[in-house]
């Protein structure tokens, strides 16, 4: 995939390795003692100085060269998604509101609650942010046997696809149905939502290549391999030795490859109606 030397998105919040900024040395106890000191007529400046001295400085844990390369890659891919969806929205006379991407290490807080590296990359509709722990890309390559830069790009584009669904109201419509459906029925709806995000990732790949000539030999195969690797049926078979279709939430390997490929081949955002009867092939 061609990406080095290209624009990096500024819509990135880097939380990797940050300190907490909480009051140390007793925390709330320090504040209470300080308040008693003030009530007894003490000098406010003394309390302020004591508190400041006990607040740890926010430190940034050094990251290795490979992490920084992955961070740059992620920012460039995000910029590519901005270019593509901005162009598509402009053609319709609309303004594209790009998501912010949060890089974090091990755990962080999102608008959708607590997140950890075990969650994998995800999109939070509450704050319209994509969350990624860069260690996932190593897991994608080694655990899921889906290496390659474009496999990683596919994952990012899929999450941005969920942002598109949030902007056009699809995600909200699905969420509203949750209380009205059984778990099995809602899972089926969730599968269709995820397959549409795969389709939108394919649409992005089509236009990104047209606008920026990003694809190299083997890139689309790498994305399809990633889609195949993270299908519900394959993951269930690997993890528990058998398949439970009613528990699918993202779609089978075949479905995920089908919809990404269809998005890439058509390049038309309106060709991805995964919610139509018998359309989630």
C-alpha cells in the first residue's frame, strides 16, 4: 500500500502512555487537610503549594520506532478516509463531518464506557470517535494470520464505515430496534450493520485508489484475507470448536468478503443495502 510521505490526519487524539494527573500522596485526604487548614486561618498559598507539589507530572511513556510508524500509518489512512468521504459528500452537496481517532494503550475511557485492548478497534457513536490500540495490528497479523498494511487499512475503513452509518441514521435506527427484538433477531440486524460497514470499507478502497493511487499488488487480497479471518463462523470454530449461527454479530467469512468486494467493485455507497431481504449473501 502506498502511504509514506502523504498527509497525516489532524483528527487524532493520542492517549498512548499518558499519566493520570490525579492528586497523589493521600489524594482526597490532602484536600480535606487543606480545607481544615484554611478554616483555621491558614495561608491559602501554602495549601496551593502543597497540593501542586503532590500532583504528578503527566509523563509520556516512550514508544518504539515500530509503534510510531504504525501511528503515522493510521493517521495517513484516516486522512485517506477523510479525502474520500469528503469528496463523496461534496458530490451530493453535503458536508462530511469526519470522526476523531483515538490511539490508546491497554485501556481508556470512551463515550460508550470503558475500553481495553481486548475490545479491539471500535467506533463509539456517543462521541463519534474511532478507538484503536495499535497492538491490535500485531494481533491481526500473528493471531488471525492476516498480515499486510492494507489489511490494517481495511480495519480502520470499516470503523469509519460505522461513522458513516451514524451520520446517515442507520446506526441509530438499528439501536432503536434493540428493545423490540429478541437477542437472536437483534444479532441478525447487527450482522447486517457490520456487513454494510464492510461494504463501505470497500467503497472507500475504490475511491481512495482512484483519488490517490494507493493500491499495490496483493492489497485487495490482504483485505479479503482479513475479512475472511475475522468472520464469526471462523472465529467460533477456532475458539470453541463449533459454530452457533444465532450468536453471529458480524457475519460469516464469506459474507464479509462478499460485501467488501462488492463495495470495492461498485464504488457506489447506494449499492450496499445489506438490510434488504436475502441480500446478506
